[in-house]
C-alpha cells in the first residue's frame, strides 16, 4: 500500500502525480525517503507539551505548503537534511526519550505520512513510550491522517487563514482553508483532551528564566489538539475570522495557541527567488507586530473567552530565528540539539 501512495503521488491536495518511488520529487520537494534536518529537545513549544523536559522535536525536510514567510525555509523549501532509515529514526526517538523528552514532536511530515506511519510504530515497538505529536500546517487529507490515527496522540495543526485569496497569495493554495478545516475537524472529533499533572524530577530554570523546584507541578497533555494561529501584521480581520471558527468548532475541545511573533526572515536566496517571495509577501505587511495590534489581539481573545488559550508576551527580539546550517539552530535557552543532518549524533 505504501508503494502505491508514492508511485503516482496524490497524498496532499496538490495531487502532483509524481512517481516519488523512482526518485522524482513531488511539489513537496521530496521523493519517498524520510529526510530529517535536526532533532532536539525544544523548550519553546506550548507549555502543555514542553512541560518540564522539553518537546522532542524532529524536523522533517520538505513541505507541501511552502509559506512565503517560512522561518524554516532552509529545510521546508531548500532541501536541507538527509535520509534516515526506520532504524535511525527509532534511535533518534529513543535518544530524545532517554534525555527526558515529554513527547516526540514530528514537525512538517505531511508529505511523508505513509513512510512515517511505518517508522512511528517501529519506534514504539522498540521502546519509545512517550506520546507522538503531529506538528503540521493542516494541509493534509483525512485519508492520510487516518494512517496515523493508531500511533499519534497529540496534534498541533496550524490554522493559518480562512481567506482563500490570502492563502493563494502566500501559499499558492486557494484550497487551504477548506482543507485545513476538514483536517482539524477530524482531529477534534477523534482526539479529546486528556491533560494530567506531573512533578518536576529536579530543580531547573526554564526558557523564560523561571525557577522550578523538584516536585513542583505542571500540566501535561497526553492526548488532544492544540490549534496554532499566527497573526499576520495588518490582517486583524483575518485573525478574527479564524478565532470565530475556533470558538464555534474547537472551544472546550482543544487548546488555542495564538502567536504574535511574526518576524521578517532574512532569506538567503538568489535574486529570482527573492523577487517571487517579495511578490507573495506583498499580500501582508512584512514587519513585526505592533504594540497596538498586540493590544487589539488581547482585547479580542478576552472577548471570546476560550477555555484553553496560550498567548505570548510581545517582543522585538528576533534572535530565536533558526539557522539549520548550524549544529545548534536555535538559541541555547530554546533548544538542546541531539542530532543534526550533517553530523548525526556526533557533536
């Protein structure tokens, strides 16, 4: 069955028909191999999945969506990463678990679901007992998500926009809103929230500088959905539309993570690609979020009164932007690298 899904690829809504089994790349930029760029303990994810030990993130190379503003463009669009076997994937998962990861967080794996639906249970059979998270754009079909249903417990989809014109400009995907709504609705229906409390095993200081003592309690998601939405500067009404949909369809069933850290990325690309990207980014105001916008967003979420919601403090610090050419792509307070495409575990 896996071979059939790659031989004339229609896994995502692009339906490009590429024979990825024969080394041809789909729109996602990938063949049938699972390629990985970086694995790390990440301390900058939502508190319910970071908890005390950090989220064990595995960044998959390639992407079906290719957002014009993507901070991870080096791996999502430029192909940085290398192929890993099921055994090496398992080794990465087990190493993250050994180092205290609260979960295994698969980042941007939508184009490789059939292979990952084989790799994940292999890792679980080998002794990976912590929950698997699926961290994606939600630009994926329900049929593909069904392949992951037995193995993934935590879902972290984006709901980027419900405006088809905006998604056509930024992602070349006018069907994104409809596709994402269906995918997220499936997640909400199949994975109700299960949150528990866990004590810290040791004294430590978290990424925000807050000190935690051994035995102090944090909440931890064992199962459920966290829907992420990134506010795009100058697009307040688009965010209001997304929050309205989430209030009607997800409130009480999932956690909302409203993010205000939109940051212009210093893309290192040739002139033609930069010009195309600049044209796509003309659909929004490519700048940091203003203090007035931040205040307006806080008023909006207060009016909606969601049961579960995360919202971060506004900052103009851009040092968190990753650079995947480095063995440590993030700041030291945000992540602890475990595996890198250029070195494996050997650094």
